[in-house]
């Protein structure tokens, strides 16, 4: 395994950078704020005795809706040990403080809070990559929720992205936060596997996304989606 | 009013006009939509009928479920009756990578629509035959169209081995190229299951057998996949380096530069173990090991935002940039083999022959003498 300076285009730096992206999306993402990895500028790696492997990265991420690019400095620690545990990430990005909860997040929140019917949708996007413009924020929320899981499940031999929201149902709640049941499909580029997860989440513009319950579903290439919750 | 009766050759002017209009729009075929298997096969038939001087087709194998594996061959008569060299392109070895077959169709369409007005392309078609297979993994692609639960199918549809309930082999791990050594699974339920032996799968064997008969003529092997925005060169094994590695890199990087000019998209160039993961049994590796000097895997859009479910509104830009990249490599390979120097984008001097200079100066003399330039 390489130690020291990394080629930013080669997979070790790229995989570590993806982990940083999952962290950023889970902590800062919302229905109207989703990030993609734009570039890895530089990377460094070293073994940390009794801990694991540490990556130091300079990357740029782009927020998709505002089209703004942000330079970030990050550290990722992939732990070694008997128990498989999640990577630890520290990151600071330029001008993130300027990305506040948008008016659009608030408007969506109000709309769903006051609606008489519970939101329900399937296949975001569909097989042809199509998605109803009104459902895009719901898919983005799915990306944010998936990012918690992708971060949790990542190691040096994974490269996750969310392939599709299989289905999503809004759940009744008496708290301020909205509650959703998501069935998501994640793609791991390294194994080419499709992983299936069922997530119950809460969201509000103030509190962001929280994972209330998570369940990894059995591997199955041709299984039907679990029925949407009532 | 004339009806569109059976088109006899040398029909009326109006009929010719309708045929030429039909040629231009390919019978209203929408290249910016994904098409199922039967539509693609109909399209191949029509392309051949409409462009007989350019296109012929051939069936070179059968899939596991018995479907034809068909290619279209694009080429023009060589005026000097020289032996044609071959460029190979295949798409859709992995069922869910729908942008790949879309690109093979786009590639054919672009050539049909531009070869008559593009002298360089016309010359290449006189020297080369382009063998284009729009879908290799026909069974898998068909399966991925069934419904939402099958959309992400990757492998072929061979039946489960004894003791298993899982179908299919990863065809891009089944080729005879360091088969079974790295980046594969021997579990038939895995998406990278490499099969029971090199070339055990009829789809992979069909490619190897067909190309195997004309190996010496094949200059370039391009295999089209998604996603990731990568241009992969041989080999997938981390400890093996192609003898022309440096040239493969520079030609790949020139292609990536051409691709970026169109829509600003970055395509990373490198071997699979460098920029993606180690693997064995890929068609690209088999091609290079067999002696084909230029062999690349194109991984088209995107970089994870939609992955294989690439929205249809990205088909056009994705195909435009892929076309530029493919043509960049094909032009290089052609010019290298046939010893042709052309001005490149950096503007190196044009190699003007003596004959051309004589022709130009003669034309100039004639123009002055006959007073053409006097206005």
C-alpha cells in the first residue's frame, strides 16, 4: 500500500475523497443542497500506529443547485482493528458558512408539514433517468440520508453512490421534524454490488437529517421492492 | 399526389428526395432516447438498407439464450483495392450501462451524416472498416428492460451452475486474459463472477473467435461502458505493463482533452489498477494481449450522481464527447498506420507535397491569365 504523497487521480485518493463527500452531504446536505466531488487536488497517506490509515486531502466540491465550488481540506482515518468500524472524517471547506438553510428548504418543509396527504413516491429517478421536477428535492433528501450509511459502510475498498430511491413514504409524526421511510439502492463501484437499505429518517431545516432506524436488506438482484410503509 | 410506393432504384425525383430525407433523419429514429433490443435491431436493418455503399451487417455469434449478436460494418471501397484495416467497437457488455449502446448508435449515425462532407473521415473509411456491435450482451440488456427490479442487471443470463440459483456471468471478466487472477469472484451470485473458465460464455467466445480470424488487420479495439468518466488502458493486472504503455497514455490523454473541449467534462486516463480497480479477463486486456496495439475501455458519464440511470437529456452531450474521444484515437491510429501527417490542434506545419504546390500555382496562373481575379 502506498505511503506518502498520492496521485490525486488514482483510486486511493479518490476513494478517500468520496468518504469526505459522504460526510459533507450528511452534515450539510438538504433537499436543496447537495454536493458532488469535483476534483482531488492532492493527497497524502500514512499509517497511524494502533489506529489505522490516515489520508490528508485537498479537494473541491460543488453544490449542485447553486453551482458554487468550495475548496476543502480534509482528513480521513480508516480504522484498523478486529471490529470493522466507520471511517472518521474531519473537514473544513471555504465559504460553507454562507450556505444557509435556503428559502426553498423552508418552503418544502412548510408544504409537507401542512399537507393533508402523506407524500409517497417510487423510483427516483426511473429506469430512463427521468424524475418529476417536484420530486428532485425528495431524491436529494434520499442522497443526504444515504450519505450517513455510505459514510458508515465505507472503507479503503469501497466507492459508494446512491443509485436510486426505490420508494419513499412520509410518516405521520407529532414532532416538529418531518419523518420519512426511505428504501434506497446504493452502488459500490469496487464490487459492482447493489446494496439495499431501509431507512427511517427525520428532517427539518433547523435540525437537518437524522437517521432514526436503519436496516440492511438481503442481497437480491431481482427482488421486488419492499412495499411502501403505511 | 405520389404515394410512397415500393422504391425501385432510379425512381422519380420526388421519391429520391423522400429517400434522401429519410436517410438524413434515419426514419425519425430518436438518438436521444434509450431504445430496447428490438428497436435497435430494426434500426440496424434500416441503416443497412438506406446506406448500402457504406453499411453491411453480420451475425457473429449467439447469446446464451440464442439471440443473434450482430455488428454493423462501416466502410467504403478502397480506390486502390488495398486490404482494409479494422477498428473494433463494442457496446453494452454490461446490461445496465444503457448509455453505451446509445453511443454505438450515435457513432454510426454521426458517420453516416458526415462522411460525404468530411474528407478525412471519407479517407479513413476507404482505408478502414469499422466493426460496431451496438449490444453484445443482448440477453442481459433485454432483461434490464423488463421492469424496475431488473434495471440494474449487469451480467449475462446464463443459467445458474449446479448448486446455485444465481444467473449470469460478468462477461468482462470472462475473456482469455489472465482469467480468474484478480478482481473477480468465483461465486456465481456475485456481479463480478468470471464464469467456469476463460471464454466459457458464448458472448465472450463469439468476440474472441470472430476477431481471432482477422487479428493482424485490427488496429484498434474500443469497448464502451459506463460509468465513471474514465479512459482505461491495458492491463487490469497491477503487475503487467503493455509495451506501448507511454503511447497508450498519450493517445488516451489527447482523446480526453478533445472530450473536455465539448462540455467541460473530465475523463481520467490510466490503467484500471491505477484509477479504478484491478481486474482480469477483460475484453480490453484480451485484445491487447492478442496483439492489437491500441485497446481502450471507455467509461462514459457520469461520476456517481446518477451512475447507470443516466438521464436521457444527457445522452446527446455524453455521446458528442464520446464521439470526439473515439475519433481522436481512431484518427491517430489511422494516420500512424498509413503514414499521414496532418495539422493538429496545436498547428504543426502542414506537410504540403510538391504536386499540390504545382497544382495550386498552376491554378493561380490560369486564373490571372483568364482574368478571373480582376473582378
